[in-house]
C-alpha cells in the first residue's frame, strides 16, 4: 500500500497539465488546479520521506512488468528528500508567478500555456528523481528540455528567443551524448536498470568502464553547468521571466547534480574519477565567482554564482567519503532554496527599480526596507555567513576535505574559502550599489525617487512578497534543523556508498 504513493509525484503533475490545458479559457480554474496539484505533491513527497526513512526504499514496477524488463520507480531517502525540496520550491514559485500575473493584469489575457508547461516541467523533475533505469532518467531530462524551452521563451522577445535557442542547442548536444552513452551501456551490459547495472558494470574491462563513466559525466556535466561546460547558463537564464529564472536556477542544474551523485555512487563506485571531479569542482568555483564579480547586472551576477556554487557540490562528490557526500547533499538542499529565493527577490527589485542593472539602481533599502531584508538574508546565506545554513554546509565540506588530507583536497579547501569570500564581496557590492547608496535621481541632481527613476511609492504585490518571504523563512529554518538534516544526509550518503539497500529493494532475491 505504501508503494502506491511512489508514482504520484509524476502522475499528478501530468494529469494536472492535461486538465489545465483543457481549462485554457479559464485562468482562475487553471490556478486552482496548479496550486492543488503542487500542494498535494508536497504532502506526498513529505510522506515518502517519512516512509523511506522508516522502511527503506520503495519500489513500483510500472505496468506490472517486473524488473529488469519493465520500468521501475524507486523512492529512497535521497530521492524523497529531493522531492520535498523541489515541491516546496515549485509551489512557492507558482504562487509568485500567480501574484505577478494578477498584478500585471494578465488575468485579462493570460498565457494559457504557462500552467500546463509548468506542471510538465515539475513532472520531468520528479521523473528524473524517481527513475530506476537510465533510459527513464533520459526521458525525465527530455521532458525538462521541452517544457523549459517553452517557459524560457514566454513572451517571444528577441532576447528570449536567442537565449532559448542557445539553451536548446546545448541541451540537445548533452542529450545526444547521454543517449549515445545509454546505447553503449546497453550494448556492454544488456540492461539499463540501475540496480542491475550496479553489478554488471563492475565486471567490465576497466577501460570500457571508464569510457562509459566519462560519457555519462560529460552529459550530466553540461546539464549541471560544470566548468568548462557552463558558458551557456549566464546567457540563458537572465532573459527569462523572474519566476522561470528562479525555478531554473534553483532546480534544473541540481537535477544534473543528482544524476551525477546517483550514477557515481551506484554505478561507478571506488572514486576512479575522484581527481577529475575535484579538479572540475575547483575550476567551477573559481571561474564562476570571478565571472560574478565582473558583472554589472544582478541577474547575470547571480547566474555566475550559481555556476560557482555547483563546484561545492562537486567537491563533496569527488571526495567519495560519507562525510563529503553528506555535506554535498546538505549543500544541494541549501542551494536550491537560497538560489531560488535570491532570483525571486531580484524579480521584486526589477519590479520596484525598473531594472536589474546596478548603475540604474540605488536607495532601495530606504524606500522598501522589506525588500532589503528579502534580498539581504538569502544573500548572506549564500555567502556562508554564520549561523546560516550556507556556513554550515561549507564547513561540512571543508572538514571533509581536510579529513582527506591530500594536496588536491587542501586545494579545494583553499578554493572553497576564497570562493566564499568573493561571494560575500559580490553580494555586498549588490547591496551597496542597489540598496544602500543614494537613489539614482539624487545622484544625478534630481529631487529623489528610487533607483529606476520611478516614484518612490511602489507597492509590491502581496503574493510575490509572501512567497519570497516564505522561502526566506525556509532558508533560515535550515539552520534550526541543520542537525537532523545533516544526520539524514549522512544516512543517505551511507546508503548511496553501500549500494546494497537500493539493489535489494529492486531485486529482493539478488540482481540477475
């Protein structure tokens, strides 16, 4: 009976997407359906996290076809945790986008395709998290690609079409690499079931194994925006509407990170590519943050910090220890919440100031103290200021690196500290220029006003503010539950590196 919950995070958004598409002429009904589906998804995800913590992985054989012949959906603690965080984020972003649409008068001429596409995107994310075989993981990524392209190009402006084209070309390239790797894996092992691959890949010749591992890492590295495969991201994300940018920044790259963690621990244990992952982590951290401090637009700056902080997650994965992997999982949860919150806050900045270019902003903390708080708290969290969860996650990663003690680990410790300091510099610069200094009109000798030349009295839509504030509270709340969350992350890391609980859940009698 417990396993009946496992398919729901995939099935409910798909059914909701179909229903909202039929309700294209009734925007209020679309909103109700979308909110209901995502709210129910959050409850189901929370229930799955409790059940998997108590009873271990839950497996559903789709259509009654037994593994490895049929598709299996597997909910373990790791997948359930990712489902909970993604459900909370997608629900908050949906509320934000509804508030934005109501404030802009979109209820008169709404984009009827938004809600169906958003729900399909959610289904793609959950499919990737629950997939028990490589091909179904590929399907999840393709669902993400199709729906994200539609969301990225909403409005049809020249900049969005151009950015969307770049995004699609890069995504298709990574998908071709992924599909090629799937074909080679099947040719070498005769299966795509992850639990069965865990045993069959172990007996392959070392060179063949490394080649397959490298191709999968390359495909997932593009999707996770790991340097040098990350150049597409800062040009693609900032052009989208604020809610779309927020959910992309918070979730989509983490699906790639999830795929790396899952395949590296389950299919390719032993840390054979640990050195490569650590080198990529260091370069991703440093190149990303150096790109961030060179930006004059807040959206692009945050896009580069997004790339940079993927390096922290890769750092933990590359260490191939329980402590390192646990810290990486903790940091994934932290970063999904904080990065999404920051992009929502920047959407409010753009609405209030009329721009996200720093030279055009100023005085926002004076005219809207609440907006200042909504930006400052997650910004400090991202920079890793104590006692926020960013500090705790980075501390765990640095401790794991120091425990390893080899030169590359120490280089990552130093790189992590430098990246954290430069992140603080980047967000402090945004705060100083956009929030703290005098408004633009005053600096140019005018009679006041806000940074964008608008009236200083700007009312921010309540739903947009409420959803952003809710994520700020959740981000701060991670500090309060850091102990239990670290314990859960440690248990997840132990199960991932052990592999036995996952394989036995899918094949109770042993993998064929």
